[in-house]
């Protein structure tokens, strides 16, 4: 289940309120905080305790995905 575009426009990281990006069908990514938030049954779980830290390789890969999406707009 994909998140509607309007929802992606209003979602924000819970700790610093920066933008989140859909980088995989079930993952929202916060590049500033370098945290991945799960989407469970179509519902974003934006709890810091449920987020996972992202390593350098994954951060670079997802940053490239975000840049490609911005270029496509």
C-alpha cells in the first residue's frame, strides 16, 4: 500500500521536524537524523524507539534515491 503524496508532504521527523522521504515501499527515511522509520500495514510508525540507525552505505544509497526523485519532479 503506497502512501498518498499529500501525506508525505505533511509527515516530519519526530525529533527535529525535518522532511521524511519514501525510499522503499515500507520505509521512510530521515537523512538529517539518519534514521529509517517503518511503515506497518500502510501506517508510518514515527516513534524514535522504533526507528533504526542507518549506516554510511545505506545513507548514500537512499540519498541518491531521494535526489533521483527530486530530479524527476
